[in-house]
C-alpha cells in the first residue's frame, strides 16, 4: 500500500470527499468516489496495515457485492468455505455454505486501500480525524492529527466510516448511539495449533458467549468471539471465558499469553445516519451480532449504496434518504441476526436446534438460505 508522507497531503487542503476510517466501508466508499473522478482523502487512525478483531468470514452476499464492483480478485488469497459446524456441549450440526470465503482482515483491508490508491486517491494512515462543528455552508472541516502535526482539511462531503469505536463525529448532536442493554463484547486471536479443517467454520456456543474458528490460507486458525461482559469479568477476562466455552464443546486450548484483539459492545444503532454534509457508513451506522459473515457484507453494501446516493452532490434530504435506503437494504438481514443472536445466547436452545437439524437434515438448507442468499457463519 502506498502511503504518502503527510507533507504531500498538506499540499492540498480542499477535497470533494474526506473518508474517515479505512475498513471495508471506508476503503470501498473512497474507491468508488475516486473511480467517479472525486478528489478523495482517506484518513486511517492506525499504522497501516492494521489488525482488526474479526473472523474474516465473507458471506455469499458480500462476495456478490465485491463482484458487482469489480473487486472479486481481492479474494485471490482467501480460503473458500463450504460448511459451518455449530457445537453446543458434545452436540454438533453441519450447515452447508455456498460461495463463502475466509480471509485475514489485515490482508483484505490492505488490498482494498491499495485499489483506492491505484484509482488516484490519497491515503494517510496513523492519523486521527475529527469532524469540526462547522454545520453551515458548502463544506465540512475535518481536523487531521498525525503525531504532533495537526491540519484542517475541507470537503464537500465527509463520510464517517470509523466503525464501532470511532469518535470522529462524537460532537455531532444527531450521532448518539443507542446500545442494546444486553450487547456482547467482541474478542479475537490467531493460533497455529487448533484443529480445524480448511473450508470449515466451527461455531462453539457455551455459557457466556460463543467462539467461532476458521482456518486461513496460511494455515493459521482465527478465533473470534462474542462474550457477555459480566461473565467475561467474572471469569477473569476474555481469554479465560473463550477457553471455557471451547472446553464445554470438547476443544481444549490454552489462550494464556495470547494477544487478544477486542471490540466495544457490538449491538448498537445510530438513529440518524447523517447531518449537514456528513453521512455514516458501515459499522458507524450500527451493528448486530452475531458475526454471520454479514458485518463486512453490510460495510461493502453500504459503501456501494451511499456512493450512489451522493453521486449528484449534496442536498439537505440526503441523511433521511440514506436512513430509508439502508433500512430497505439491510433491515431484514439484521432482524434475522437478532433472532440468531438470541438463540446463540442459550446453549440449551442451541442444543435443541442441533438435535432438530440432525433429525431433519434438509432443514439445514432452509436455515442457510433464510439468513442470506446463501449464508455463512463465523
Ligand atoms: C470479534 C468479531 C468478529 C467478527 N467476525 C466477522 C466475520 O467473520 N465476518 C463479518 O462479515 N464480520 C465480522 N465482524 C464484523 C466486522 O468486523 C465489521 O462489521 C466490519 O469490520 C465493519 O467494517 P467498517 O469498515 O464499517 O469498520 P472497521 O472495519 O471497524 O473500520 C473502521 C476503521 O476506522 C478507523 N478509525 C476509527 N476512528 C478513526 C478516526 N478518528 N480517524 C481515522 N480513522 C479512524 C479504525 O482504525 C478502523 O480501521 C466481526 C466483528 C467482531 C468484533
């Protein structure tokens, strides 16, 4: 990935769009705008390339979205996933997956940013962006801080793609989160020595959360978990709780000394998705656990939708129109995730579900086709 020195960015302070956050929502939005001839600055807080707490599983709908914008080749090093195995206690059931993939997020996100830079966009990493409170006129100002250096950049449009933990639009009065009272935390780590076959996702459901496991093309196994914050604290931390959930499903693994990546509470929503010349994209709009391979799909889908919406420039009705468009595009899938989320919290419900799937194997096709055009899980 080509990252310009800050001095190169410094030469230009006026942009058509400034995109905050270089995850899939930000990178794909920035890429699509750059392809349309916009002068785009993409700002990323982390040193690039960065790691992200994520299972890296891509659903068929995500793959279809990537194909639709000519980005299918970013999956060249992804592993094709053909089945998902749900475990609760000693029971397990297999669900088929069509056109699913697993990919290391460091690699995936870096590929997307690379496409953006090759399309003529300007990328600056290790720089934190904050939207200033200039809510009138034909631009928004974004304060960009890289080390000791602070600059103000202006753009006709700002896109906040800063994920669940981002604070870039914290001072916007409309941008408050509504967080589910029982929201779980995310945690992830990578192991070399965990028994999982390539092409399979294994979801282990236990008391206090669930842990997904998938193998990447380099042989490493990625564990991604959603954990009850109280159980997590009582157990002595996310690593200990993940071990105990895996053990309850017959997987003995030690995570002592492993570096875990975490996320804030997952299930949350912004009731408004934009204000004057600023719109949210991806997780910055909201997220619903579990990770059914949909988070990245929603990020890519919302990047495609939002860039179409703003194609003709700014108008005051865009924040409302964006809310409606996003609801129409994602609400059904997010509602399904809410149901799965409730089931995944009860090991007993999971066991009953597994027994049902084992007794009626044809149900598994119906379950997978109900959740996405073809579904996956992480
Ligand atoms: C444990 C876990 C497992 C998951 N597993 C899966 C899975 O298997 N499949 C799936 O589809 N989804 C999964 N998800 C969800 C998925 O990771 C997210 O939905 C997806 O990353 C959203 O993309 P995004 O671009 O909106 O945000 P992000 O990927 O979070 O990107 C936001 C970026 O903004 C940057 N940023 C933040 N603040 C600033 C700032 N002020 N200035 C500049 N940059 C900033 C951050 O550094 C980050 O790089 C998982 C999530 C978790 C927590």
